[in-house]
C-alpha cells in the first residue's frame, strides 16, 4: 500500500526539526535525537521511576526503572533503546518506556548501554546482557518476578534484545519468556529489497544505517559475529518466543522478517506483524499514528500472554 498519510505528516514534521543524523557530528546528532523525541510531548505518569547504576563489565551501567500501579511482584521487561548504537539514551525512550509500563502492567528496566564509536562492538551487547542478568538476580528488590522476565527493544535495541536472548541461551541463563523485537537490526547493511526500495525518504535511510554500522563495528565493517548479526547465527533453537514487528517503508523490513522466518524454522514460537504504510520508528509514535497504537496493543497482548505462561 502507499505511505500512510499520517506517516507522511510525521516525516514532514521530522524534516522540519532535524537534519539526517549521519550528516551531523556525533555530539550534535545525539542532541538532535533528544530534541526530536522531546517534541513528542509530555510523557505520561507512572507509579514510580528510579534512576540507578548497576554493575557492568567495565563501568557501572545507568538504568531507569519504571514501576506500574498494582501489587508486587510484577513481570519485568528489560528494554534496550534504539538509535543505531550511537545516539539514543534513557531520555530518548522515556516516553515509550512509561507507556509500556502502564499498558503492559510490568516493571520496565531501561538500559543505558555504552555507545559507539567511543565503545564499539561488543560493548553494547555485553552491557545489555550484564543488565539482564542483574535484573534476573535482583528482581525482588525492584518489585519484579524473575520467572516472568522478557527483553525488548526497537531498531538497534531490537538487535540487542535478540542478541541477549542468544547470549542467555549460550551462557546458561537467565531464562526469558519473550523477546519483543521492534523493527530490529538483525544483519549488517545489505542490498536487500527493502534496502533498495526504502533507501531514502522514510526517516531511516540506507546511508544512515551504513553510517551507524561503521560507528558500531569500527574498522571491522565485515563483522558477521552472531552477537552483532543474529541473523547469521548458525543455531536459533531453544530461544524464547518472539514478537517481531516490521514496517513496510523501512530498510530493515526484510532482515527483520528473515529473522522471524529463521526463528520459526528453528522451532521457536514466533509471531510476525508487518505494519503497512509505516516507517522505521513508528512504534514510538502512538500520539500521531493509528498503526502505532495498533502495534502497541499487539505488543502488550503478546507480553501479557508470555508473562501469564511464564
């Protein structure tokens, strides 16, 4: 179908606020991403928000812990923000994490993993895994239930959620009940159909994605390690069930759908939802896009089902 009219309006608004991130110095790109997400409006209230630092592989990892209304223990989702492993932080995804906390009724632990290019691969996945293990081991102290633990993220954060699921399997835990993969990066930039069809004009461009990748893997642009490119993993069995969300007008569409297909072929319970007419990043735009609200409802229903089974 054609580009959704609501998405077209959002694209016009974004173009009026920021230049493409890959055309800016990294410090300015990070500030521009914060400004862009702040333009979405005031975040909703949650019962509790706490910023703290937890042990990491190198330095302490900042996390933000969101708690919903209700009675403990709550299920928990460890959330990894997008931004190409380069420009996101706790504030860029604060609004989204608050919404997930309220509508899913779970504790959300947002992880401020180390960013590239200062800290290239594998810094981000090692931080993401360390944070997930900490949450599993300390869930009661934050009102959570370690037996109902999920991981999730959008874009590069979706990549990290998929990678943490692999690492948890390979490193004997912690057990996870679901991976929520929102328009995830699952491979290095390619010449796939979606990269060609959506190379320009839909917020995330092919050039921007290649720039992110170069920052992330440094000089090793041919990196095919499964903890960078989960689509390249030789074995995808024994992983937690997954919801994979993709957008029609997104360079990452094909690799996200290929990952869902490989998970299914490996015997993993997986649900794939492609949202027609949508662009990369749409999931966080519930204030502006009806399809984003539909995707949020799907994500929440999937999480609740996984938490109940867990």
